[in-house]
């Protein structure tokens, strides 16, 4: 069983196509198909169901795929460690971010990293804090920027607190609250809300604040992107509570301080057990660890 065969299997599984997988791997399709067929003979099981319309994993393929990814990751880490031993940083750096990260200018940090370590492949994933923590634990991403309620703390990962921030009311310019100097949660409870999906950390911090104030609210619009939230708010479809340090990134909305506002903490997290040379270099750029 060869690493190249595993790369081909992963590529086909991710693209659902032998043609697109061959293009990604920079080989002709016949060579890719031959290597996968050879691997299937070696394993004694078919990894893919092939029809004229689609390609999908068999049960054996579903079982094989995670192990194949782990082997490829281990091989890449081994190569990166050897390169680091002779002073060269390469491999990959995949960073996870919440949509409202504000404590760090992530694009600027990645630009600095790319300029300093051009041989590292950089990736970015946007998601909810809970999902990003699990991806860091699994090794799918190396580091992640989170936003959590004050009562929560990332579990099972190394963490550094980056900053604290209060949420602020975000309303349309034509909304009656736009002229107010401040507002409280009881007053806001009568409004229709735009918020993050139920179960996300971004939603939890607001839900907990309203629960503590012993008032309820209506969340009519659940979205994952803060800029789309702003578009809904601008059309007077609802109001929202968002981090005050992030809101300046939005346009077409007005902010109002909340006297009993919920707070959040932004965290940077990374794998507790495995810190790749690229991840270590990124943490050094952020000033989290010393060189």
C-alpha cells in the first residue's frame, strides 16, 4: 500500500469524481484509476461504487478513508519535522476562525506568515467555536480563533485568552432605538432578532444573558455570517447583539450600547499534544509562544 494510492483515494472521495481527482493530483485519469483498482485488489474490497452518473464510497471505503487521511497527515508531519530540524518550515497551516473574530487581524497575520514561510500551504476554515475546537483536537486544523461566553472555556486543547468584549445592539438606521444613547435587555426583548444558529457559542452568550435577565425574545432569522446579519438588519427585519469590537466591520447599521450586555471572551486554541512546526511558527508570530 503506497501513500500515492491513499492520496488518490482521498482525492476521489473529496471530489466524487475520478476526473476531478486526477486533475487535482496532476495525473492522467487512467493512471489514477489503475492505482485505485490495484489498491482495491490488495485490500480485497471495492472502495468506490462507480456509475455513469456518480462515484461514492462503499462501506469499505468509508472505513478506509479516515485511516488514509491519518497516514497522509502523519507522513506530512514527518517531512515537516525533518525540514524543521534543518531550519526549514514547510507543510501546512490550516487556521479556523469564527465569523466575528476581532481580537486579531487574521488576514494580516496570515500575510505575515506567508511572507516569512512561503513553503507552507495556508488554509482557512470559518465555523462555530464548538466545531473548531473538535477540528483542532482531531488535527484537521492546527489553530483556531474562538468566541465564547464568559462562563465557558475550551476543553481538551491548549488555549490563550486574546481579549474580552461586550455585545452591543445592532439596529437599522431607521429603527427607533437608533436615536437612543443606551438600551437594556428588557427593552430589546420586544424586538425580533437576527442571531446565530441554536447551539452555537455565538448564540449561547445572548441566550444566557436574556435568561439571566428573566426575559424572553423571538429569534426569527438564524444565519451563520455576520455580514448577512447586517443586510437583514439594514432592511429592518430584525435587530442583533454582536461584539462591539467587530461591529465596525459592518456597514448600513447603527449600534446602541446595552447597559446589561452579555460579554464574550476570544480564545486562541491549538492541539495540546501535537504542535506542527508551521503551527509553532504561527503561534510565534502571534506572540503566544516564544521563538
